[in-house]
C-alpha cells in the first residue's frame, strides 16, 4: 500500500497564492507519475496538473500560467504552487500517484484538501 498525505489547503482571497504538498510513502513501490485533481461541488473530478518521474508536466488549460507542479523524487513528494487564484479554483484538491510494484502499477489517492478562494 502507498499512503498519500496532503497539506496546504485553506481559505485565500482572489489573487492570492497557496502551495499544496503531497507526500507518498510505502514499501517496495516505485512512484511514477504524480498529479493533482480537483472536484467542485456538483462537478466531476478533473485533472489540474500532472508530472512524470522524469519531470514532464501537463496542465489543465484553466490553470496554465498560474499553477506550477513540481516534485522531489528523493522525498516522493509533489507540490502544486497556485498563484493568481480565482473563485472558480474553489474545490477539494486530491493528490494522485501511480506506484509500481513488480510488473503492476497501482493508482492511489490522497484524502483531499479543501481550497476556497473568496471574491
């Protein structure tokens, strides 16, 4: 099993910044891609940003230029720096990682952290 522990959510005014962190832990797993998703009330969960173990990144169009995903492979930790936040960024943010053990790859999710942006 891989455990994901998220931190960094909270309440911020529009235009402000927040930084989310997610640390993965587990024995005998290799952490591959990691990412952040979000889900607003009444909406489907959507990809915000993802990063491979090699550092290649992918962003949702709605956050390009405002959010930056990064990772520390030595710590199996992924970060999401969120700048110029908008009220429409309000959602529960979930960390996701793809972890490999042997020939199998598994998908793990964090518990979610609330981000609320006030106008």
